């Protein structure tokens, strides 16, 4: 079983797309989005206490729709303007734990690496491990985890720090379970928010005791 080391100075939290339209009150919101938001906020506090870099991504496209491309053909809400840069629906949720020193990263597609400078940010800081949280599990979070894996970053994927919605006959729980099983088999180490928070707290205490 994979057991990646927890070395805060070499880690970043990549908190994916905790935007209004994905958290609540939207056809593409994840059921339980508010609950996962609370767990993520708790993890963010643990990351800051351990000096882990916190990055918040936002999935946005140009207001004129000029870069929606095929994504807009496949997912109709994209063409409705729901993730247009500047739209209230595309803004990060007002209750998300954001602080000075966090990095805000706009991304034009599902993965956090494609079309962004995320890899440059991580490499420049000597970061080789990321923690993935956010919405939604099987699209933007999963794509981010896979992109990181093929770039040789270690990935912690948080099973209850991510959330999704149902598709067709599959419930959100069905999709969550299958996505996490696949990622845990080939792309990431799975953990709960409590497990990750505990390991970060232990690392922070060890570092403080050594100083």
C-alpha cells in the first residue's frame, strides 16, 4: 500500500474549484457541497499551521466565450455563462477560507495544470507532493490528480474532501466510490480529511519541537 511521506515544506494543497456554482444553488452543484466546504476549511487551517502552501483554483472561461471550445459543446451550462470570468456564479464561495499568502489560480479547462503556471509555481518552491480537494471529484479533481501523477508529483486525494453530483442512473456516491478506487489504484494515495489533518498536525509539532 502506498504511504507517501508528509513533509510540509515540500507540499501544497490544490483546492479545486470551490466556486458558487459547484458548491450550491446550481444545476451543476454537488449535493453536500456545503458540508465538504466545511471539511476543506478545517484542512486549510491545518495546512497553514504546518506551512503547507494553499492554492485555490477556479474553472473560468473568457466572458466573450472565445475559449470555451469543445468543452462548451459537450457541457451546455458552460455556454450559458455560469463559469464566465467575473460572473457571480463563477466566483469562489464566500465562506471559503482564503487568506493572504494563498495562491489564486484561474484555469480554462478541467485540470489544474493545463493552460496554467501551476507546475512552475510548484517546482520553483521545491514542492513534490500535492493534496487534492474540491469539486467535482470525477472531473476537475480527478483530472488534476492524473495530471500531477504523470508529472511525477505525489498526490494525496481526499475521499471526503472532494464531492460530485450524480450522472444518469449513477448516484453521486456511486461516482465518488469508483473514482476514488481508480485513483487509489494507480494515481494517488487516498486519505480522509481527518487522516490528512492528523498527519499535518503531527508534522507541525515535530518541526516545532526541533526548533
